[in-house]
């Protein structure tokens, strides 16, 4: 199978009206008049983000999901995506499973694959996905927009992907039943993109949690020139963590990465509207803290005592 057969068979699908997909020098996307284009790229590298024997369907899903998560974090509506793929060899079973899962999420999110690039890479698989979305001008949820007095919210639950990764890599003692429960959160994250598109106008700042709540919230605080208090007892700890030691739970929820849920800030007068929106889109949204003036990030327990923070989160070059 040559490069062009591969692209045609696995990565060329009919595109919606108004689009030009793979096959020309550029793809064309229908950006609505007056909207801003939002775009983002994420790389997944074998040995770094996934293991050589990773399930190809999970990879296909996750490669796109982590990018849709970036659009959600901006409050943008998905428009389409590009796929850069480097493979050591052509493995048709791998490609079929990868492509099916990729296209399934693309269809669900209204984010069709419109082009890409395909090459050989002897040292392992590299997957690069670029997404495009659209957002009303000046309504995107920027990291720099948090204000003192804002509530801090998080969507979904925290900790399950971290726990799954620790069990899979043998860093935590084996717990096969719990691993089976936690694994989908690591391998099949579902960012709340429909809910997120409705947040502009209600929320101020937002991002998606990829490297850990403390580290990622730290980015909002730095960009906004603010501090924050997090209420540890209000965090939506994933149920899979409940049987675990307190110190492991704390590590997973405060510093665990791969969450692909939103952390956002919003003024208190929008509490009810946000709760209704979350309900309408079947998203769990939890208030977990408050933005303050200053520059410190503090975590309080139910009694108002400081919770010790050991590690903040993941850093590729730490
Ligand atoms: P070019 O010579 O312009 O770089 P290519 O020969 O690399 O074009 O690709 C041919 C067409 O196939 C282009 O429209 C490109 O966007 C598309 N394409 C290549 N690889 C992929 C891929 N992995 N997924 C989707 N489309 C792809
Ligand atoms: Mg090319």
C-alpha cells in the first residue's frame, strides 16, 4: 500500500457542505462571517505520551480529543482538523482501528478531518493533530481574564486518569479491578465541548486540565495576575479513588494530568446560569474555589487549614 492509497483508504472521508477536504493543496473551512478562527496543535509521541503497544482505537480517539479539549477551553465551536502522521511501517489493522475511532469522535464533535500529512518515521509513531474552531470576536475564554472574587469551577471529576496511569506503569501497587474502572478516563477522555461553547458571556478565564489542576490553574493565575484559594473538600474526586490512601488521592486530584476537563472562573452572579447550563448538557460542574488578589495559590481543607502541596504536575523538561 503506497502513501496515497493509505491516505485515501483511512483518512479521506466525505466532508460537510461548504468544506473542501483532502486532495487539493489546501483544505477549505466555512468560517462564519465575523467570527474569529481558533486553532491549536497537540503532538503525541510514542514512548512519551503512549506506549508502543497502546490500543490504536484509544490513540485515534485521544489524539483528537486532546485537541477538541483545547477548543473547549477557549469556548470555541469545532470546525475541522488536520492529521500529521509518522509511522515506522504500514500496519493496516492498526490504521483501521486508529482511523475509525478518530473519525467517530470527529463526526460526533462536528470536527471533520480535512487534510494532513503522512510520512515514515523509523523511531516510532508520531501523531500531530491541529484543530480549527470558531468563536465570537472578543468572547474567547482567555487565561488572562480571571478577576478577584470569581468562583473557580471544574467540569467532570479529577484523579482517575492519573490513577490509571500509575497502575498501568506499575508505579502504584496493582489494583486490576480499579484499573479497569479508571482506564477509560485515561484512554477515552471526553472533553465537554458542547457545554464549553456556551460559556463565553458567563465565564471569564478557562483552560483544560492536561498537566494537573494546580499547575494548570497556576497558568490562569499567572496570566491574570491573581491568587486563589481551592477548597480541597469540594473537589470532585473520582469515585474510583475512594478506596485509596489519602496521600495518593491528594496527588491524583491536585497534580494528576490527562484530565481534559475544564477549569474556569466566573463571577458569582452567574452561578445559577452555569449550573443550569451544566445540567442541560449533562456535565458535572463543581465550584472548587475562589480567585483572590495577590499571587498565591493556597489549598484549604474543610477546617480552613492549609493542605500541603508536594508536586504541582507534569513538566516535559523538568
Ligand atoms: P502535498 O504534496 O500538498 O503535501 P500530500 O501528497 O502530502 O500533499 O497529501 C495529499 C492530500 O492528502 C492532501 O490534501 C493532504 O491534506 C491529505 N493528507 C495527507 N495525509 C493525510 C492524513 N494523515 N490525514 C488526512 N489527510 C491527509
Ligand atoms: Mg505532504
